[in-house]
C-alpha cells in the first residue's frame, strides 16, 4: 500500500510537471506583441507596393501578390494576437495599442470586419488587372486602416 | 540668350531636386530589413499555429487561415526584400542573413522555389481538411524552412 501511494504520488508529480511544460509552450505576451507588430509591417510593405503601382507604373502581377498578402493577413485572425495580458508590453518595441481595443470589443470587431471586406475586394479587383478599380478600392482600404488607427492606435 | 541659359539652369535644378525627392521616397535599407524580419515573424506565428493544430486539437478553419497566410507570404516576392545594400544593417535588429544569399542567386532562388511549392501545397491540403495530409505536408514545409536557414541564416 505504501508503495502504491508512492507510485501515485510520482504520477501526480509527472502530471504536474507536464502541465507546467505545456503552459510554458504558450507564447509569451512579448512574442504575441512582436507577431502583431510584424503583421502590420508586412501590411505596410504591401500597401506601399500597391501605392507605388497605382501612382506609377502598374505591374499587374506585383499588385496581385501584394493584394493577396494583405487579404491573407486580414483573414488570418489578427484578433488572436490581442489576448488579455497584451494591453501593454514590448514586442519589437512598446505596443502602441490603446486600451479601447480590449474594452470595446464590438467596435474593434467592426473595424476588423471592414478591413477584411475591403482587403478581400481589393484582392478580387487585383486579379482582374483593372488598375483604375484597384486604385479606387485601395483608397477604401486605406480608409479602414486609418479609421482603426484613429480609434485604437496611440499617436506616435 | 543669357535669360534662356538661366531658365535652362533653373529647369535642371528643379529636375535634380525632383529626382532627389523621388530617391528619398524609396524605402531605406533599414526599413526593408524590418519588413523582411517581420515577414518571417508572421510565418513563425502561422507555422506555430499549424503545429499546435496537428499536434493537438485540429481546427480546420484556423489551419486554413494560417496556411493561406504562409502561402501568400511565400508568393509575395520576398526576394524583393533582399536588394543590394541590405547585406548588413539593422531593421528591428541586426540582420542575420548570410552573404551567400546575395552571391549565390541560383541556390537562393531554388530555396525560395521549394518553399513556395510546399507552402502552396499546404494551403491546398488545408482547404481539404485532411489533418493527416496536412501534418505530413507541414513536415515537408518545415524542411524547406530549415534548409534555407542552414544555408542563408547566421546562427544565433
């Protein structure tokens, strides 16, 4: 009986250790903030490319690649990168998110929805190669970026 | 005649100034390095999500979102983020790229091609919802990541 108790105790300790190990695998807030800051940088790279194309020489293939990247990130579920515990903190740098993003879920969700709609429409138009339509739609997309920044990003 | 010369000179100065202004609009090496470091962070976020799904509870929708993001970045033309002048430098941090990426274009191109092929295949399989096939394909994708890191990324 004594031996059985020791075995059970050992099993409990192993179990607790495993749980701790699993918990450690969850990404740290710093990593999550770094990921979301990175996602916006990739968006900036690709919106910059589209801007260059609609204001300069239009390269259909480059616009498609850029628009598809923007749409994929818009559809990726960026909301998962704003869990509780990441209201403040440093990823690549101090987060510039405003507390309202965490407290006004309805408004944040609506901002994300608008961004998704316009990003997916842009990808659709990019595939058509209609430069004028892409330019107009790119303006709509930028409005959703600006709207979200105004509401949920601290001023630099 | 003297007046015409002055006008021509003025025009040349305006032209030179405009060229300088345009040149200033081109992204700086630091910005380009930041973009590429960000792209790999977004890849890390999404490969991490797929890993969690194939090793734990499988959520078809999350895997689709993650695989589509990886494929879009693979197809985005990351090569454009390695122009001459970005062999060294600091984006979010000092670049870890090895000089071979800039001197062995054929090998770097082949590494990028393999990554694209496996990333696009993963997105295709993710859409099917076949968890076992996704797991196998995810292993193939990781091999292309590792191969490229071995050849072209400095050890931490």
